């Protein structure tokens, strides 16, 4: 796969930082977006230090989205609609991948919210011309940042590679209007 310029909106959180690291590790240029560009650059510096090469740059969310070929959204659900609305013009016509899970939190931990639309569906409604894909919902931030192997494993290398190619193709298929890559 050719190298892409991938923006990670919400890239200073644990999930966004882990995804940014993995994208950079795979050879992509990464633009880490945050409401605070200074925080984004600090996270980009962490990613670059870990990689040993300058693969990530920190920017404000709007700039990161505008300069990217593909945009990964990794913001918390409670700020999702506001974040997407603020960058909607920069998402128009682009492939936008969402790993956002609509969760609430209480004294017992996280729980799914009873909603009529997923985060990816909300994103599609807010930016109708974006090409939205839901992916990476199930991958832990700790695994993304600390594990150095592939995020998939099978006992048959041929099958494992074929499935990886299918997932990558589904996420970036230019012929599809909408797809959901489920883990």
C-alpha cells in the first residue's frame, strides 16, 4: 500500500496516539490533531521519539483534517458532534475512519449508551459527502502503543494476510460509498 498522509483527530488521547504511532510505524505520514496544537506537537514528538524518525506533526484539528488524505477520528463520544461539526468542511469528500464508541461512564465504569445511531452514522449525517468507515473500535490503546506485532493473528499465514488485505481494502475501497469494518 502506498504511503498516505493520515490525520488523527483527537490524536492526543490514548487511542489516537496509539493509532498515530501504528500508522507512522507502517510508513504513513501522520498529522496529529488536537484542540490545542501545542499538545498535538507534544504527542507527535512522543511518536517520533519512539520511532526514531520524524513521521508525525502536531496541528490543530481543523488543519490536520484539511491537510490529510485520510482522516481517523478518535475523540471521546461526549465531544464527538462538536468536534465533527468544527471540522466538517475539511472532511468533505474524504475517507474518514471512526473508532469512536458511544459510551457513558459511571461509578462502575464504561457502558454503552442507548442511541439510535452509531458514532460513524452520526459522522455521516454531519458530513454527508464524507466516505465514512467504522473501524478499530475493539483495539485497546495499550495494545496499540505497547505491542509491536501485528494487530491480527492467525495460524495460517496465507489466510492471515488475505484477511488483512480484505480489511485494508474494505477500509479504503474507492468504489464503496459506506462500509463498516467490524472487529
